[in-house]
């Protein structure tokens, strides 16, 4: 009269194993769920009972008690419907205990007994140590991405029970779909003019450096940013699994149920809220845009229109690559190692960089500049002022290098960084700068002059050295960073009036 079925629930982007214990005893008929369930789990009482009866399976006319162990942790989501139903059937004797040995179950039940997909299958299956896992048919391809489990799919509870007893077939979960062909990414060859912008984009991709683009409407800021994913290296196995786990936990569809191949590109609207950008919530602590951009690009267009509080909340994740969300009853750490690209106009009217064209008052320009705090701006390794491209370049200019050509140089620079023991040069720790980013006497003298003039902060100094290291790798200039690389790094970190209200860097 007692059964225990393994399952799992979501906690942020990670799965937590849960033991679904069911006890069927004498007494007045009833159905109780304990173990800190949330509203979705409490409502499973009605879904499970209706699903069992709709599947023409017996429902125990006794007292049924369900405990979700460990009882001290909160449980959420509808994925516990299926393990509760199976545990009830095992405890009542309708399914033999040996039929579910070393088998975990995840899935939501419809009132008609059908099995419905749930978000977060990848991290939940990864948290299980059972030999076999049963999931809805639609989730089988995702569950197989984890590896190490025998994945079985079922379309309904009525089909699942005979399959467990060995009296019927399992649902067909073989992937008969053709191989997913990803659409082509925008190509850098589409950009006319803007040689400095193209160079900054290549440096950002090669070194993982955050990039700020400032310029009037039509200067090509968005075109440049959207072509960044096309020159980034494809994801490695570990990064692909991490990105897939995050997107699965967030309920974001995976392409063909396959591991992520490309670095993600997220571009939230400037009206987004702090929680949707950073992550968190109340009942369900879900990943935000910065976690969905993990190992990829977070593009914030119209940066000056984002809430100032939301932008300042990015400062800690930009430094540590993780966002730490703390609530009274819950605490999670979500991965958030992303490449930030911001684009904004120089002033509210957008024409601030065009001589004689700006219609903004001094007060309006000052107000607009104050929307970005100096500490936030100091997190950008590259800050570039763009002008509108030349007419000759737009009408008859020769196309620039393609993304494939630039991506090859980026790949080489990333391989050089990997030989230093880092993913990219932006990850070089401060204590290793003297060893990995040695400066020539001329380069050191140039930085010293900028520091003594108060034009460079301590954080800016470290970022300049990392950018100069990337420039040296792209130019194959050897281990010593020369004055030319330092000067170019300083040039690529100057956005004019955007930094005028804070410490110039």
C-alpha cells in the first residue's frame, strides 16, 4: 500500500530530484498532497484522478496521501502529475512494483489521460540517476540530449500502463524528421562603409569584449550588432548543453529538439521589466534575458530608453558571469556570461553628432546622458561613435569582407586565448595581466599618460590591456603588446559625449 516513484522539478535552470511517495490506507476516501507543493502541484489532485478514471483504470476508494520528498523544499510545476498517477496505481496494486523499477516519470496529465509536454525536461532528466525515464512523446527528443538514460515516451496514461506491464508497445519516439537546417545569418558583406565599426565588431567577437555603439539613426548600429552572431565561433559541447538546459528551463523552443549550435542572440525591447531582463519572479524563479543570452549576445537597442535601474542591475552579472537572485524563501544562481552590445542615439533627437542638426536643449541632452550611470558605462570595453556612412559607399561602394572571412580570424584569436587557459581574452583575470598581457615600454608610457590625466579608471586600464591583447592576437603581433595596439584600444574606447558625464575611459 506504499509506493515511491522518482521524478524531478525545476529550480531556476537546474533540476532537483523528487521522490513521489504515495500511501493508500483505510479510512474515508480522500486525496492529500504534502511536501510544500505549489498551486500547480496541489491542483494535480483533480487532474490525476480525472486522468486515471478517463483511462479506464481503477481509482482507490481509500485515503490517498502523497508526500513529495524531500519535504523541506518547495515543489512546483505540473510535471509531477504523471509520477503521482503512477505511484497511486502502484500503491493500489494496479501496476506491479517491478514494472517501474529504476524508472522515473515526468509529465503533465490532461483530464482525458493524455500526456502533455512540460518545460525544463533537459535539466530535470539530467538530475535523475535512474536507468529509464518516461516522458511525454513530444519531450523524448529533448530528454535524449542529456544522454545516459533509456528514454521512453508515452502519449497517454492508457497507453503507458499496458507498456509498463509488457502488454502493449511503447509510443514511437524515433525522430523521423529531416535534419534541421538553420537559416543563414546576416552577413557582414551587407555593411557599406563603417570600417571602424566593422573592426570593433571583429575585436568584440574575438575577445568577448562588450561593445557600445553611439550614432544617429541610419548609421548602421543595428546592422552591425545583428551580424555579430555570424562571426562568433560555434558552441562547444559543454556550452551547447548549458545553453540548451537554460532554454529548456525557460520553455523556449529548441530547434528540432537538438542541442544548441549557434551562440544565442537576444534583443529584448527597451520596455522590458527588471525581472524579465535579470530573471527571478515569485512562485517560479525563471531565467531572464541575460541568462537566455548565456554564451551568446545580448543586444540592447535604444539603450538610453531602458530603465536606469534595470541597466545598473547588469553591472554585477557583467563582472562575474552569473546573476545571484535571492528571495525570502528561495535563492538561485543563474548563468549569465554574455557579450553585451548596446546601441543608442547621441541625444533624444538623434542628431547630436551632426553639426548644426541637433534640436535638443542642453538640459535635455544632460538628462539623456544621465540615464546611463558612469559605473555601467565603465563596463564597456569598446565604445564607438558612428557617423552616417558616406553616400558613395552606400550607392557604389565595394562590399567588405564576408562574415566567413572575419570568423576565421576570430576563431584563430579564440584558439590563441584558449592556449592561455581562458575562453577569451575578456576572461583574463586581473592578477594575470602582467603575465599574459605584457606591455612594451612605449605602450606602458601611453597608458601612464592617460592615467595621470585622469582619463582612465582602474577598471578601464584592465579592460584596455585585454582589448590590446586581442588586437595583438588578431594582428599576430607576438606576446608583447606594443604602442600601436594600446593606441587602437584607447581609440576604440571613446564614445565622445556619452562618457562626458562620468569618468572618461
